[in-house]
C-alpha cells in the first residue's frame, strides 16, 4: 500500500525544469535589455518621440532571434506550440492597458523589471504599483469582459503559416530576412 502512495506522489509531481529555463531566459533578457539601454527612461521616451530607436532595434532583434529559435526547436520536436485563441477585442483591450501604462510611466512590463533590477526608484514605486494594480483591476473586470468585448472579432488560434497552408519556414525565413533588412536600414539611416 505504501508503494502505491509513493508511486502516486511521483507521478503527480510536475516537471519544474521549464520554470527554471524561463527564469534563466528572463534574467538573460533583462540583462540584455539593460546592456542595450532599454531600461533607461530617456531611451524609452526617445523611442516614443521617434528620436531614439534603440528599443525598436532591441525588440526587432529579439523577435527575429526568438522566431527562428522557437521554430527551430519545434522542427526538432523539442517543443510543441500551444497557441491561445485571439480576437480583435483582446488586442484592443491589451493595447489600451499597455499604452496607458507606457504613456504614464515610460516603461513597458519588461523594462520595468529591468529598471527595478537597476534600482530605479520610479520603476520600483510607480512601475511595480502600476503592474500590480493593473493586473488586479483586469482580474476583477475579466468576468464581465470575457464574453463581451474580449470575444469581438474572434480569429481563433490561427497563424500565418496555417492561414496560408504552408510550412512554417516559408513564413519564418522571409519574415526573418525582412526584419534583418529593416534593422540594417534603421542603422544606415542613423536612427
């Protein structure tokens, strides 16, 4: 009987390795945000004023690297993508929440975490309070929103390769090339 209890406990224990991988990649991403200057208020405001494109270059580089990395791991069978369904309503609500927070404080969630790591007081007070209170407000409002505005314009869990009915790489490679060309153009133009 004790053997069955022990086997049950072993089977129910979830694999925590993905959490450690996530933590490790999060720390690495925060370090790279810091090294790139994206945790500095002046750099972020410069991006919003279209005078400093450091944040755009960092984000485009992250998208290109992440896109190739994820689809490479998917091709090898190391990961399986679990897509969430989306809608126009979800994107509008998310953009409004993100945009208001970004406009008020000059940080996005990732750069707030990096700025807190740098010890910036504005990020520790306004940023952390904003993230926690914004999350709480959304959680309280979610039951009313989930069957209303969040369902408007539902497009499911479609991806561009699925929509075009082509292999993932027929979209990933051209998208990667376009991002790289855009990065070179931004750099050459002196942005």
